[in-house]
C-alpha cells in the first residue's frame, strides 16, 4: 500500500505542476517559463521515473523532487502571479 499511496501522490503533484505550466505557457507573459515548468513537472509522473531508471540506472531522489516542487510553487505563486493568470484564463473561457 505504501508504494501505491506515493504513486498517487506523485501523480497528483505531477498533474498540479503540469497545470501550472500550462497556465503559464498560454496565459503568462513568458511561454519559455511555462514550458520549463511543464518539463520539470514530468519528473513527478511514475512512468517517466521508471523510464529514467531503466535507461540510466538511477532514479530521481524524493528530496530532489520535493525541492523542485517547492521551486515550482515559489515561482508560480511568488513571482509568477499564478492567480492573475488564472483570472485571465477564466475570462477567456467565459
């Protein structure tokens, strides 16, 4: 159960960070930053972790994932003005 639990958590954070990257890509003022966040979010998806382990013989340590996750949150919420970009996104859809 422990591994299944962490896989679910990893999927959830991967989807959250992917969504942050998509918002920054399409409604932000820096498409490159959004794409960078999307690429970083990929390490949270368990199938990619398995692929990295199979191809290179190592996996990304959970401490590195936590630090990358904190960086994404800091960049999106602190300097990235995520909530303003979400407002722009919602205006486009309404």
